[in-house]
């Protein structure tokens, strides 16, 4: 049997043996929302062979002028039984590739965008490995009309409630591991009720699938226990927001292409080129890694989030940090890109980061000097003298930078690039037209 | 099941992989002398001989294993289309043949049929190691009676490892034998899948798969406790 047939055969047999009733076909819209179509086991074989037809016009970023029908074809390699709702209702999921009617990759499908970019890296002999640190908050409810109530405080005994939140986290990790998503670390973050779970590195496509699964699992487990989990980048004023620091490395076969034994930082020319690439293109790709109005409330000074385009070894205000690798652990040589937030579309975010890094390697970009001091303490003049640029200050700035970027247009493809800009401009306009409590309390009394 | 004899050594990778996937254990031999030397205690289960590279040597090997007191059977011959005339007057040397390049599915079907006809043990149904059981017929795996929910590649990797307890495999070997050479992800894919498997095996059983520093991975202990 050819490999693909074996994969399918495996899935069909497992569905039969384990009494799976429903197979959920998962895919992701351009904004990074997980979508699901459920099919019965009887429809599965057909789904593998021909794909499932559906009307894409209701999906964000899928609609086109001429025709809106698309095909979802499940990737049998992503077949997992869902560990929740066990009992009678055994269900499983597979991620799908979205195809146009003629069977070609559909240009509005973020998963195919990432695949295309990984293919490009592969042609140059590179495998792209990614490990994100996922931060999020637990609140007692997701009702936006009421003040947010963190789970760690809010009238309960501290000891009990701290336990409740860490119990949630423990259950979440058990569920993730059962779904083949290994966890590296997990801990309580600085802000009240903020938690972090770090995923073990994997190839970027599996990791983007994992991030989608992760967000669902975290929210499901919280709901199951009567709580609410959110990946909103900055839900609370005055405390840290939630980031998705992304660790990245390139492998050539068995060796880490970022590692160079003789170098003072242990980094290779490939690594320096990659860093230079992500730094130079950082302002253009920020709209993708930080796609909400709210994202830019996290990217401010004082909360361990980056605001300037710098790199450094042990400076957590830098945009790119070089984690220290232990002796004998050369394969873990990597760089950490600290601006993305967990509300991004991981397929698109990994795509633009990879493309920027590869561009830096190819064109031999020169790396600016390492940021020595805390960049926040420099005066604007000093920053200008050292040619330290800023990340966009708002979604609007980020969209302006993106619109001028050939790199991002090429990476995302014309369809997604244009749709994204249009959609996000509309979001910015809706935000801008609001009169906020800030303005009323500040201006009304005196004007 | 005893291993199949495979000629030549090393065998073509796609042949090795097809047999691994079909669940047939095998040992490769390079010449007639090693047929005796490597023969398992209970004899060879059968043979697959590639005659498309060095036909003379291959036919000579077939002749020698068929001339033994107990002729080696079943014997499946792989030949190229241009070699079909060579089969004439050599009917006693093989039980069936398959055109090379072969389709893995055809190879598997021919072997299955050969074993059915000769009434010998067909491919093994179960791979077992301490509490772990893999059913090759249904693709299901369980540990201590609890089903394991595995993806296809996790299942194939576990099957491969559990079929060779105690043996150390490099990442490259695992990649070529389990994933196949054209696979996309590179050797780090192996590490990623090993971690996923350990996570699913749970803390108690994660130690079944050991990391052998700067070499690769080993599953459990060999049957002889070595």
C-alpha cells in the first residue's frame, strides 16, 4: 500500500475498532478561528478520496467573487481521538486542507500557506522547528458586560482558589499529553490568574495544528469546571498581558543549523542571518503576529513585552532573545521572538517569521549590534543614534507597514494579504469611531 | 514468526520498508555462505530475492537454497520487466514473482497468498512486550489493557520499536524504516514523535523508550536481557 493509503486505512480501521461516532473535520479561517464540520464514519472514505464540499462564503477570508464552494480534505496524519466526552459519544478529529473545486490548494487556507512556505524552506534543505510559550488568563466568566474576575482572587480563600487554578492547569496538561502535545513547563505567571504552558518543539505545521488544539483544550477544560479561559492579549489594565513568545530553529537533517561551536554566542551564520531577517521585517509582519486592536495594548513599556526592534542574550525587553543553551545541548540552540500574542493565527504567524528569517539568510542581511542596556531607559535621541527602530504602536500603524511589504504579500499570497488588510482596516475603523470612557473622564469635566 | 530471508544485503530500502509495514520480520544476506550462518533456529520462514540488479548471483542463490534437503519455500522473486524471458526453464527456483519496481500492495498480497498456499504461519497478529500489546490486524494498541490513542505514525514507530526490543536505532534508521526516505520532516521528526509517544504512554510507561545518548533510541530490553 502506498503511504497515504496506509494512513487512510489506519484511520478507517481505528474508527471502526473504537466505535467512533463522529469525525470532526477541523480547519482554520484567516483570522485564526477554528472551524469544524462533523461527518459520520460512513462519509469518511469519500472525504479522503474526494474531500467534503462546503460553502466557504460564510467563513472569514474564504469568500471569493466567482464561486464560494470549496473542498475540505482531511489529513489522516492528524487523526486523534478526542479525549473529552468519552462514553457513548466517541469522536475524533482531523485537520483538513482546503482545496478549490479543481483540486488545487485553496489560496484562502492558512494551513496551505504555511505548507507552501515550509516547502520553500525544505527546498533549501531546512526544517523549521517551533516551540511557543502560551500565556492566558482564567476568569470566573466570559461575560464582557461585567467586570472581569480573576480566578485567583475575587473573594475566595487564596489557598483554595490558587489550587483551583492549578488543578485546571493540571487537567489541561493531562489532556494535551493524551492528544500527543507534550508540555515542557507550566507555571503561574506574574499577573493574577495568568498561566503559562510551554509546548515542546515540533515541526512548524504540527505546531500550528497543536496551537489550534491547545486553545480549544484550555477553553474546554475551563468551561467544564465553570471557569473561563482567554487568550486575549491584554484583558487587564495595569498588569502583564499574554504573549506567545516563539522559539525557533532551523535544522539541516540531524544538525541544528543555528549552532556554531566556535562562536561566542554559539550561533552560526545561518542563525545571524535569520535574526537579521526577522528584525528587519519585524514592523511589516507585526500585523500578522499581533492582529487585534487589543494586541497593541500589550506592546507597551514596563510589562516585559517588546516595543523596540532589538536583539540580546539576556535582556527580556529585546524583541529577539538568545536563550543560553546548556553545554552538550547544542541541538536546543534557538532564538526567541517575543512580540507575538496567542490570539494570532499560528499558521500565518509562523509563515511570516520563517519567510523573514530565510530572506535574511539569503540576502546576507547584516545584524545590528546587540542591545546592551535596557532599551527603555534610553532617550529617544540615544535610540535614534543607535538606529533602534520601534514596533508599530497600533493596529493601524502595523497595517500601514504590512501594506508596503512585498515579503508579507508574497508569503501570504495575494488573496489572504488583501482580505486581511481589508478586514483589519474595518476593525480599526470600528474601534476608532468609538468614544471611550477614557475620553469622557479626561475631557468632559473641563471642556 | 521467523524472519524472511532477504537478498541482497543491504536490500533496496523500499523493499525493507514494505516488509516492515506489512509486519514481516526479515534478515538480509549477501551470499550463499551467510544463508547458513544467519539462519534462525527454526529455519527461514521464506525468502524474497531481488534478481534485477545481479541476476546471475540471485539465481545461483535461489538454486542453492532450493537444493537443500528441505528446500526453502515460499520464495518470491523480484525481476524487472526485461528479465521475464529469463524465468523460462527456471520454474523450480521460485514460487511466485513480482515485477520490479513493485507496488507495495502487490508485494504484500503475493506474500500473503504464498503463505496461505504453503499453509505456513502468516504474518504475526500481535506484538507484545511486558504490558504493551499491538494488534497488527486491527492497528490497535493497548497498555495494561487500556487502549492507547495513537496517530498512524506513532503506531508505526511503536510497532517498529516493540518488534525489536533491546536494539538501539539511530534517528536516521528510524526515519528511513518507519517514515521512508522521501519524508519531509528530517531526523528531528523522530524526536518529536518519540516525545509524543512517551506522553501518551504516560509517566509509568514512558521509560519503555530510552534515549541512548548521541546514538538514538532503544525500546525495552532484548529478550535475552542483554
